[in-house]
C-alpha cells in the first residue's frame, strides 16, 4: 500500500522507559501460515462455541489508559491564577485528564500492541492494562494518523497475543466478535456478523473499512474485531450513531492495512 505516509512518532523523554526508534519485525511467515490454517473455534454446523473463543482471545485484549494535558492548561491566560479567579475557573481544571480505550497484543515476543491513533493522540503517558489486573507503561513506536493506527510497545515479553488474519478473505455474513473497554467499564465482549466490506465512511473518503453489527461503543476504539478462528481481522475504530451509542453500525480498520503499517514502520524506523 503506497501513499499513506506513515509517521514514525516518538514520545518525549518524560515517558517511562525512554525513547524507542524502531519496530522489530513481526512473526515469521511460517507462524502466519499456521495461524491462517487453524481450525475455526466457532463451528456454525455444530453451534457457536463462543465461550471457547473468548477464553482463547480475551487475554490478548488490553485496556489503554492515557494521561492527556488539560485543555485549560493550553490557554496561557488560564495558567495565570488571577485570570482563573476572575473567570471562575478552578485550579483543578489544569490537572491532566485521564481517558481510556482498547488495544490488542499482536506480537508476544516483542511486546507490540495495536490501538487507534486517536486513543493516544497528545498523550503525556500511556499505560497498557491486561485482563489479569497487571499494567505496564507503553511507548509509542509508530503511527499512521490518517489511518487511525498506532503501534505501542511494552517491556514485558511472552504476553498473550493474537495473530493478524487475512482481511481480504472476510465476507458478508461471517461471524465476528468485538472485545474492548466501552465507557471504561472494563473488558466487554459483543458479537455479530460482518455487515459489509470495503466500506467508505463518507463520500470522497479513500479509506475502506469492515462494517459490523457487533455492538461497538465509545471506549471500544483500538480493540480487535475477531473472526471464528480467533484471528484479528480488524481494529475497531468508528461507529455511526445519532446519540454516541451503538446502533449496529460499527467500523473496523482491516487487518491487512494494519499489517502494512507495521511493515512500513519497521522499514522507516531502521
């Protein structure tokens, strides 16, 4: 894929762990081939074994906690105590804000995590939380802002991970599961089908998404859309809703796009 102009971004030195300048390669082609030939966990002929699918995949889905600067702190007038008192703005308005999203570990040996760029945009610090309660500081390795993908790295290795599937093989009607952290409630699982492929969000939008009716809500951003084989076929990114809630129209960035971003990040970070 050409022309998406991957931006390799670096955090300021304030981030725990310092600055990292490159992305190491993902798994070997043999590993990817083995994943693509794995038998499905969800068997439509014998019934949907959803609990087995969730047990296999959910440990690799993470919560993303982000410390962001306060909007009030960006206003030079509000940094002055006199003006804050005059305008009735409390001192607490200058405190950094916490936000949350989702992500998925895609490389266990290297500690690579995929999430949405908008989840970590302007972050002062990022923390990745596993479903076992453990949390680790994360470093931003690379990002494609226009495609809304960011790549993070955590120091621990041998964490549970999910393989990237082949999104070109996704068809309408395929079973799909979304796992994420909606409304910062904690890990939540929803299920549905693929409603459309190669879908644009608006006229003139060159990006293409996988559309699903698996409920996706604010906070699910960056979490995986998973097929019946336990492979990531998309990264949940957007929803269409008149009230900021789910109405059965959610969109995921295809996994083949994600894979290309990872590969180009490695080349540009060398």
